[in-house]
C-alpha cells in the first residue's frame, strides 16, 4: 500500500511543521512529500534542512496569479495539504483542486477571532483584551474565506485573569502540538 502523502504550507518558524514531522517520522504509512513556504527567509526552511524534508519557496505570482504552485501540488499527489502557520489566503483554484483536502489550524475557538489579520499574537491579544475565560484551537477545512471552513476539531484551555498574552500563547501552542498531529492522523486513516 502506498503511504499517505502530506504537504505542509508554512510562513514562519515551522514549529508545527517540526512537531508534525517528529510525530510521523516512524510511521511508514504517512510521509511528508514537501514543505512549501511563501517567505524566502522563513526559519521553517532551516528546520526542513535539518530534518531532511524537501522544501520550496514560492512568491505571490506563483501562488495566486499562475498555476505554478497548483501544478507542484498536483505533481506531489497529496492526500492532505496542511496549513501550519501559513498566512496567505488560499486561492480558489487550490480550493477547487483539493476539496476537503486542505486543513488549517487556528489559535482560537472559531468563529471567534477569525478572519484577515487574526493570527498568532494578534489573536491572543484580542482574547486578553476581551477578558475571555477560555480560548483554544480550531482545526478546520479551508474554503475560499479566511477561517470559515467546516470545523474538524476544537479543544479549549482556561484563561486566567492574571495570564499574560505570552502565557495565553504558550497554552495555545501546547494544544496545537498535542492535537494537530493526531487530527491529521485520524483524517488520513479514515
């Protein structure tokens, strides 16, 4: 049986990429075909070099104004495309080519704190400013709108009044590291 192929898209340090790679490194049934990034100097590229994972950089033209990235993805034949800290909106041609095959992790309990500009520390600052008593993660399918695809999984954590924005971020990252690989695995072994 051919292993399930995953492709990850990332824009930043790649901590979720490394966590996912580590989780699946001994699983012969799931392989990372490649990591694609939209930032030439993204730290995820260093992680991919260290982890011996194929990685490619692309610009906006290749992503949303031509079929370049689409063609690369099609050639990789992914069973799942995973957004792991990827900040650009997914163009319609990718959504159409890979229906129910692109997933994202969001650092809040959607529909709260979703949409353009709501990523990373911006989300945690909003949670703190609104004095929310809980936050969490949402793993969802990607559609043509930011953070509006069908929800696959949500997990909550308590926010204490004395928690700093950094402490909130740490709690959310722990949930990401714990749950994201397991949800990916579950989707691939259905």
